[in-house]
C-alpha cells in the first residue's frame, strides 16, 4: 500500500512539473512571438478605437482610422483629421490588447509620401506641424499652413496661406519647401 501511495505521489508531482514546464514553454513562446510584432501591427489592432498619440510636444487625440507603414490617420473631430508620421511618434495611448495583421505588399507601398500626394490632389488646406530636427525629435518647431502643391522624393512644396482660405493666387503669401523628415503631423484645416 505504501508503495502505491509513493508512486501515486511521484506521478502527481511529475504531472504538476510537466504542466508547469508546459506553461513556462508557452509563456516563452508568446514572448518570442510578441518580440517579432512591429509597431505598425500593434497600431493596426487599435483601428476604429480612441487613441492619444504624442509626437514630441504635439498631442493628437481621436479615433484611429488607418495605419500605413510610416504614418497613421486619426479623426480628431468631424472634418478634422491628422496624419502622424511614425518617425516622430513618442507615445501611443489607448491601444487595445489586440494586434493586427502585418500590412500586405500593396499597403506597404502606401507611405507618408503617398498619403501627402492624396492631400495634394484634394487641394484642401492643411497645417504641417514641424519637428525640431536639430534635437532629433518632434518638439513642435512650428506650423506651416497652406495647400500642398507638389510632393517630391524627400520634400513637399506648399503654398503658404491662411488656414481658413482656399488656395488662390492673391492669398498665397509665399511658397515653402519642407523636407519630409521634418514633418511630424499633418492636420486638415476646416474652411470658414
């Protein structure tokens, strides 16, 4: 009888150790898998959720609408959207536990330049929040408001005018060339 109880105890201990090892292995696998998750996939899990993003000193709050390979689109209010360059993102709050699938090959090609090209075609006034590139971060070095005229390989050209006006030759104060790496946030400007 004592032998049977001893073997039963040993078997129970073995089962407990095997289960603990299984859980430890599972936790290690989950950590390894999560270590391969990129920021874009993590942000994709929060699409259609309220988020608060900071790009240096600039805060963008609203519903996360779209995620690109190097940018996100946030609906801040009706008619007011913001594109945040991920290179300047310092904090993202409000993410769910969910992780999205990685971007497909076509979506990978929809870069910040592509998003800005769409805004240039729309001809709507925008405000560029510029990063403090000398400090290497988005410190809110300033805003430039106007209409995106052309998008180059590594820069944008903008007709600078009042935010509440459409682009008209008489309203354009000057033309500005802005390097793409200097753009932290692009906000649409409601007219009126």
